[in-house]
C-alpha cells in the first residue's frame, strides 16, 4: 500500500515574519514514529512542507496528516483536497485532540492523543476494510515500540536532524500547557526503557543531539541512568528542563558529563502571583539566579523562556524582564504572548470570563493577543512582546550580557551563539535556500562545546574537571 504522511506548514510560512531557520531545525519526528508501524512492503513517504514543496498530484492509498494549531487550516485544506480525489485521509496530533469535532469534518478517521497504541490498531482495521471514525489513545507506553523510521527523514534539509524524544508528557500541570488535554484518558508522563533510549542515541550519526522531551529531567531515576549511559558516547546535546531540575543535586552534573551544553529553561514569569495563578508551582520559591549560576558555572548556555500577558503583568513587564535576562547573562531568550490553547484550563477560564477575542487559530502562534489581558491593552502587549525581542537582541544588550562571563572563551561563545541565531537571518536564508544547512552543523557543535573541537577546553571541563571522550578521540592533547 502507498502511504503519504504530511506535516503541513503553518500559515506563518507566507508571512513577513517567517524565519526559515526556525523551521529548518527539526524533522517531523511524530510522523517518522508512526511510519515505523507499517510493514516493509508498504511504500511510505513523509513530506514536511516547512522545508519542501508538497507533491499534491499523487494518488496514495492513505494520507496521514499531523495537525498543530497554527497549521490547522492548511492541514484541513490538504485533507479536503485528497478526499475530493477519493483518497482515505486521517488526521491526528495536538490540535485534533483539542478540537475533535472541528477536525472530523475534514477526515475519514481522526486520532486523539499519542499514536503508539491507536495507530497499529487502525492500520490493522484499515487493511481489513473496517476502520473506525475515531481512535482514542488510552494505553500509554513506549516499551516495545518499533524503531523510528529515520530513513524517511531528509536529513540534509535540517540543521538538527538528530532530534529525539525519550519520554512523553510531563509530570507537572501548568494551566496554559497543551499536555493535560493531549494526554487525557491515560498516563501523562512516561519514558522509554533506558536501554532502548541509549540504543537509539547510539544509532544516530554525528555528535549533536537535541532532546525534544517536554521535561527530560522529569523522572530523576530515568534521567540519571540515561546520562550515565551516555557518558563516553562523545555527544554534544541540548534539551529543555525546569528551574527545579537544574537545582537538583547530582543530576545536572551527570547531564553535563554526558554532553549537555545548552538548556531551554522555562522561567515563564518573574512574578510569583502569575506562577501561582497558572499552577506553575514547581517554579515558585526557586532561586532563578542560583539556577542560572549553576548552569553557567558548568558551561551550559541558557535559552530562557518567558511568557508575557499573565494577569499580573502590566506594561512594565517587558523592560524589566529583558533587563533581568541581560543582567543574568542568559545567552538566548524565547518570548511568548500568553496563548489560551483550546481545551486547556486557561482557555476554559478565559472563555468563562468572556475574555477570548479570537478563534482564528492562525493567531494562536504566541505572537498575537487572542484574549483580553487584565492590566494592559492587547496593543500594548503585542508591541511590548516585539520590543522585548528587539531589546534583548540589540548588539548593546548582547555585549552587556557577554560581559557577565568571566573567561574570553565563554564570552566568545555567548557572542557567536546569540548573534548567530538572531543577527544573520539573511545568511541563514541563503544557506537554507542552497540546501546547505547541514554544513553549518559542525560549527554549531563547536560553539556549543565551547570550541572544544577547535582545541579550546570547554568551561564545563575547567570547572568540574570533566572528561570529554569525543575530544580525546579528536585530539588527545586537549584532554586535561
Ligand atoms: C519540536 C517542536 C517544534 C519545532 C518543529 C515541529 C516539528 N517538526 O514537528 C518548531 C521549532 C518548528 C516548532 C514551532 C512551533 N511550535 Co512547537 N513544538 C515542538 C515540540 C517541542 C516537540 C514536537 C515533537 O517532535 N514531539 C515528539 C513527537 C514524537 O510527538 P508528536 O509530534 O506530538 O507526535 C505524536 C502525537 O502527536 C501523535 N500524532 C501526531 N500526528 C499524528 C497524525 C496521525 C495521523 C496520528 C494517528 C497521530 C499523530 O502521534 C505521535 C506519536 O505519539 C512540541 C512540544 C511537544 N512535546 O510536542 C512543541 C509544540 C508542538 N509547539 C507548539 C507551538 C505553539 C509552536 C509554535 C506556534 C511556536 C511559535 N511561537 O512559533 C510554532 C509553530 C509550529 C507549526 N509548524 O505550526 C505547541 C503546540 C500547541 C498546539 N496545540 O498545537 C507545543 C505543544 C509546545 C507547547 N508546549 O505549547 N515546534
Ligand atoms: S512544565 Fe512545561 S511541559 Fe510541563 S506542564 Fe508545565 S508548561 Fe507543560
């Protein structure tokens, strides 16, 4: 059977704010995960509209489309088009799970929740000619799942083809997060077996890895065993973690020893009342500065995540947040406008208060205001959000932030990393257009590693006396 799997591009793809580099980072891991359930005789193609033009003249037997909120309209358009040709179309993913009735109007079958349990059942039903209209995930496990079909990923089109998820979900329950809705009806946090995760990592070519797990550190026993297993593999990796996980004794040390060099940290708000209102309790009473110091002392760069527009935020929040982030020497920052995703506690609360102002899903991209903020106008919130990006990434601010680093090596790394992401968009665009993005990967690895592969010893090693085995292989002289 011929199967076409599609990750549609979000509507932003045709907007002036489109940043090709952002969408040439990660391949469609969810679809490659599902592709693994087909048999060898099946002809499976994955197309990611963010990085390639879709071939829509084909006539596969089955079309499977992944739907995020910001690509929902495009996904429906594609689904309708294939269905008009009489082709069986199935839709799944986060947005389908949030709004099944909306999605069902464009599909022969829809899927709610993660696909590892429902997808193989559907394939069997479909082959036997009796597929159901809706499949709801209940049995959550990654144990025994088949190997992801990474061979279907066009690696050369991505800067980070080695993205990986070794767990699903998160142990926390923040009001604005997608996860409560997506994992409803079953477990909402579970991991692979450590050995399976290590085998998957071992099989990935190159050095660089990016863990896309919501909370890689969420299960301490698992995380510790994973990091211990990775020591000696010569990897350089990035991931996301909470402030609390950074402050945990032991865990971060193991992570750094196994190659952690940059962490996305969800600070979200500097105001404890905001955090309490969003049930982000795990950030309350945490010493943000201590977490930052700890990461920097171990040579780990920080991508700080901040959300604007919670009910305690007024027009001062933008400048104070940026000023704080710059003073802390945070290397990169990701700002978001609070977005009440459908079927979250936040959405329900705002809908009950009559505060939702738009149901145009294209605007639910964390760059637009789709609700009535409590202490400022939507215009002030949107303008403040853009100002925060501009101010944080001004050369002046970057240089000021760089000054917080104590060694020239760390300063240079900070400068290149922060500047590289936001200051050279036109260079990125040309590289991506020429399909040469993979060639930049060694530079990314080198910068992350504190120019380790260029012969300079990363500060993680200086401070902790840690040994980087990959460097030992490259150049025995630089191992201390
Ligand atoms: C990597 C990532 C990105 C990457 C690339 C995404 C990609 N190539 O798929 C980039 C950086 C481009 C990105 C951008 C954005 N992202 Co993003 N991203 C993620 C992240 C961290 C991981 C996604 C992932 O690979 N997961 C692992 C795989 C295995 O899981 P999966 O894709 O969900 O697939 C499983 C199921 O969903 C299901 N499934 C999925 N599709 C289908 C289809 C069928 C037919 C079936 C049966 C099952 C099924 O089965 C799969 C296996 O279980 C998630 C957080 C998360 N944990 O999901 C946020 C997340 C998806 N992003 C989000 C957002 C908001 C955005 C942005 C709007 C942010 C912004 N301000 O720019 C943009 C726009 C995205 C878009 N294209 O529309 C939200 C989505 C909210 C929503 N309701 O849709 C999330 C959940 C983050 C969050 N916590 O809020 N993102
Ligand atoms: S910690 Fe992050 S992933 Fe976990 S529930 Fe909160 S926002 Fe979602």
